[in-house]
C-alpha cells in the first residue's frame, strides 16, 4: 500500500468530522466501485480506514503537518481529540514511544 495522504485521497478538509469523512467515502465508493477500479478503491478504503480509527487519525494529523502550517493549531486539535477519544494513557505512551 502506498503512503498516500488519506486526507487528499478522500478530498476532505483536515478538520473534517466523522460524518463528513463517511459521506465522502460513500460518494467515492459509488464513483469508483471495486469491480471497475480495484486499485483506486483500495486506496479509498485504506484512507477511510485510517481516518475513522481515532489513533490512526491522530498519528496522521501529527505527522502530516505541511511546512507552511504551524504546529499550534495541530496541537490544539490533537489535544481536543485526545480528550474526547478517551484513549487509555498506556496506549498514548506507547504511541509516543515511551510505553
């Protein structure tokens, strides 16, 4: 699987909510069904799987900061998502390489 940016593959904003991501995924699946374009469908499915998993989404958010962005909005967003995701502390520490 290639290292495509899931945000770009689905064509959603970086701050897109779960419902927007799901809606866009369904639109793309209708447009590129697996029997007509299996490679593109696989990229779309992989991107959707990454963005709907809270831990993977946070990792993507942290590591996909573009050079013209500052880290402050990303950090605020990640902190907000961490508060609402209720991810166990041990999981967060292991993701940070300290667990």
